[in-house]
């Protein structure tokens, strides 16, 4: 969001070093030396590069003298010199436009990310929480509601789609401020070092969060550890640095946008007071596009990503446009023709686990009931229409589920009112979230089912046959498949 430093008052004729200057050579008469350039001086060095009175009589380490001399000599050839950067459109206005766009977008990403984390109910039970050391980072957590039933589908769809759409904006913003990485001297003070460190956390955090998010959407887990944990802590590092950056740069960004790009021309050929490159090139190349053209180009890239991404969240005919969806454009036909994340084979579910020997155990306190598949299917059924929405951003349209209400299963073991939370366990052997705890409000919602059919047909093995959980407004990992045990109210 950096609005740039080029709008600060600068001397009319900034000092420029003579060619082939060195710490031992004095500057031409009438011209200030590099050592006296504003911001380029070193503590303990006089305007002539010698020792101050405080330094007289004290021998300075050779390495320190060389470092002071190198800094006093000015930026070395290359990107630390203003003339290295020649883009005619780089400047405070373009940087501010991209920065303000990111401010709006990242704010929405952060809020929807907080909602996504809360939807897992991590404080409900340890098996729901892969970040037990979160401490104060979970200050806002609340009991996740069951209404509106499409809430998680909307918030997570926005989170993932917007994150992908913002990638061109993020890259353009980083391009617009890349000269700042080569400020000279690299560190001028403790405060400047802290500022540079915050920028490192900002840029590194942004790259990490966006990269892990895209890899998760594609189910390409090349990073070590759990995506859930890495993305959670990485997001907090990024947002902390982002807030600091906004506090210090927002005013400049707004001023730069209000002034417009024409205000940059008066700063042409004026490097930063620090002696390093600014955002406005002193000797720009011939333009190949305007600044507004660059904004439109980045906007077109974001729009293209929107078109090829949002279909996986919206569904219907638009799913055919979801070219970036990892699950393919055609999930198949028939009653079970909708998306899945985990197949039965991928998590170690064997045919014998869900065959005739399968049993459902229902427990509460000291009571227990064991049901065969036929006995479960003989219980009174209810029908609800609910979607499946996953953390990767994809979701299904409303599917028509048939099954036994969780409150009715609780009644089988004596829980006839105020049903407590329930521990749901699956027969799956691999993968995460083979067990999950659902909150009491989820159990008591009459739309929460142990489903045995979908769209009028029996569940397929990949969709959780013989029985799976369906809960309104819950993330897909809480719709546990291949359920074998329900324990109501038991501590987990």
C-alpha cells in the first residue's frame, strides 16, 4: 500500500557522485561529496569522510572503517542506483492504487478466514483442533451456528475465489515497489532495520499464505506438515505485518491517489534522500502503456481468474468454467454425481469395513445400542436439502439427503431432550478428520442427519456408504463418511 516517498520535499539539485569516485578521492570543487549526501552519512564520519573529534585518539577496527567507507561512497553499480530502474509507469500513484485494492481484498480474506477457522469448532474438542497452542489467537471463537445453512458455502467460496483473484494485484504491487528492496544504505538505523524486517514479514507472509492456499485448492500438499496449521499461523504473521504497513502507509497512499499520476513528473530525476532508488525513474524508458493501462491489464488478469475459479463454488452450468478446479469439470452423472475430496480407497476403507458385517454403535453415558445396516435403514427417515462445502472452496448445489435425525439416534440411548454434543467416528484408516465432535446445537438441529441415501438412491462407497453425517452450515470435513460409532455427551 506504500504510496511512495517521491512526494516528499526534496532539494532542487540532489547531489550526484562523480564517475569513478572512491572514499580516498575528494569530490570536484563545488560539488558535495557522496559522504555528505543526505541520509548517506555514517555515524562518526565528518563531512569530509574523516574522524570526528570524539573519534580522535581511538583506533577503529579495519572492518568497520571499510564498511563506513563503502556506505559513504554511495550505492554500488546495479539496482541500488536510481538510474537502474527505467519503467516510466512505476510510481506512487500506481503503487497506491494496487495497495488500496489489496487493503480491501485482504480485509475480506481475513474476515472470511476467521469464519472458516471458527467453523471447525476448535475449542469444542481436541480432535477438532490442530492448533492447540493458538493461545490468544483464538480469542474470537464462538459456537458455530447451523443457520443459514448455506453460510459456510458462501464465506469459504468468497475466501478461496477472492484469494485467487487477488494474485495478479499482489504481484503487480510487489513489482511496483521492487526498487525499495535496494535502498542504500541497506540499514541506516535500528528503526530502519525494524521497518525492513516488517517488510520482510509482509512480503514473505503474503507469498507463503497465497502459495499454500493455492496448493491446498489444488490438493497438492508439497509443504511439510499440515496445511491447516501452516496456513493458520502464516496468516497471523502476514496480517500482523499488513496492519503495521497500513498504519504507516495508508495516508500516503490516499494522497498519491488524490494527486494523480501527473504529480509524479515533478519528482522525475530526484532520487530518494537516502541515496537509493525511489519509485519514479529519473531516466525512464519510452512507455509502452499508460499507468491506467497497467491497472486495466491487472484487472483483466484478475477477471480471467474469477471466471475460471468461481464455477466450483457456484455450481450448475458454471462448473464447466472452473478450469482451475482440481476435481475435474464433470463429477459424473446420477444421484451420486457430485464432488468428493476423499475416495474410500484413498483413506483405507476396505469393502469388508462397509459390507454386511458393518455395525453402527450408539452410546450415551452407560447405555449402548448396536444396529445393523437393515436395522438402521428401518428407522424413521427424514429428508433435507443441503449442500456440501469444503475448505478448498468447492461446493455442491443442494442435494436431497435421506436419513435418521441425530436427535432420534440419541433417543435410542435415553437422551430424549437437550441432546449434548456427539463424537462421530469413521472406519477410515488414513487421512485427517476421521473423527469429529459436533456441537450440541448441531445435534439438536432437526436438519442434522445420519444420511443413508442421496437424491433418492443409496450412497455410493465414495460418498460414505453405508452412512454419513450431514449437518447444515458445516465444513465438508465435518460431514463424516463411513460412520461406525456415535457417542453422545462423552468427554473426548
